[in-house]
């Protein structure tokens, strides 16, 4: 490894220490202190998320639509029995998770950058208040007073983590909670596939481990209630597809959308549960999941 020129380097977005380059292909830097990983000199491009293709694949068949609903149910089920209140979801896409919260008696608002995704969500989930923007104000939503802020595979796309912290503190009531899911840098699948790990994407700017997530939330004014990792087949299948592909293109980041692919992933998730449970025991599952309370 070559030491990063500290006069030119960006500081770690979690702890403000300097980092060391670890992956030239993806332009990644690892913090010398908290081990957080981020994309150096990132160029944010939201064209993908604002395109019709970003959302249209989610409604190409009944099987795929049902898969999105099932994923949302699993994500909300993880919360367990919690009293209903007001929830704001950032990066809500077509609104399935917010709709599941409404079904549980919550008032739900959802934000996304994608106008096509929000348009689909309005049609499919009329009881959810959905809008385009990165803050409640932009969408005409209440600026504060939420009991829960949710973000599923969103934070890794955001360059300014301080803005995320501020949004959470400003929108949540005292004692409100933040619930996040995102890729786990410490996962076994990442260690195996390295630069072919399927969560290495040009639009991913932050890579958290359980330790760096705990440090970031603590510094942001949150007390962790639950922090764990969850294993899944997608990370292994995606990494294997990249590893064996001779013409793989790093810019091709849209999900595999065929009915057969979705069915295969579902079957492998069930069959692979013994392996995933071992991953989870060592905080090495593909997905990092955290619930924390505002101090």
C-alpha cells in the first residue's frame, strides 16, 4: 500500500482521520483509525436513479412485484412489535416498505430522487404520502415530528454523511429512532470476491462495517439498540457472476430482474440459511442492519 498524500486527501467522513488507498479500480480509501471505507474524489451522478429504467423493472411481472412486497415485509418484520407513530423513509423507491408501515397502523411519508419511482408508488400505494426530494421540505412534508426514519440501501450512495446525521436529528422527535440497511464491508462475500463483490458499484460512495457504523451513529448523537448483519444469496450469486464473466462491465449495476433469477435467489436464500447463520454469528453477513435511538 502507498500512503495517501495528506495534503490532498479527503478525510474520513466518519472520524475525520486520513486514509490509505486500498483499491485503485474503485478508487477506495480506508480510514487508518475507524477502518471506514469511502470513494475518493467521487463524482455523484443521479442519472440512474432519475431514469425510467431505475423503477420500471420493479413492475415488469407479478412475480417481481410480489418479490418487492416480500422484501419490504421482511424488513419491517425485523423491527418487531413497536408502537405505531409517524415514519419517514428516505430513498423509498416505489414505496413498498412505507406501505407496509401503513398496514401496521403508522402514518408514512416517503422520499426519493426518482420521479418515475414516485409515480409508480402513487399508483400502487395511495395511502402512503410520497414525494420527490432529499428532505421533507422539498416534498412539502412535515419538517419534523417523526418517530422513525428509515433508509434501506441509501446511505452508501450519499457523499455527505453530516447531512444524513443532521436530517435524522432534525426530523426525529426526542427518543425517535433511525433504522438503516446497507452493504457490510466486513462481509465474507466481500473478502472472497474483492473487487468483484457485487456491492462494489460506481454509485456507492460509503462502505460501512459494524464498527464504523457504531462510531458514526455515536458521533451523530444516537444510541444503538440493535446492530447485526444478515446473510443472503444475492451477494454470493452476484459475486460469482462477476468472477466468471469475461465481459463484465462495472457500469452495469441494474439488478437481475427475470422471474427465473428472482426465483433462484429465493430458493438459494432458503437453502443457504445454515451458511448465512454462521456468517451472521461473526458479523460477516452481506447486509448491515442497525436500529438506533436519538439521544
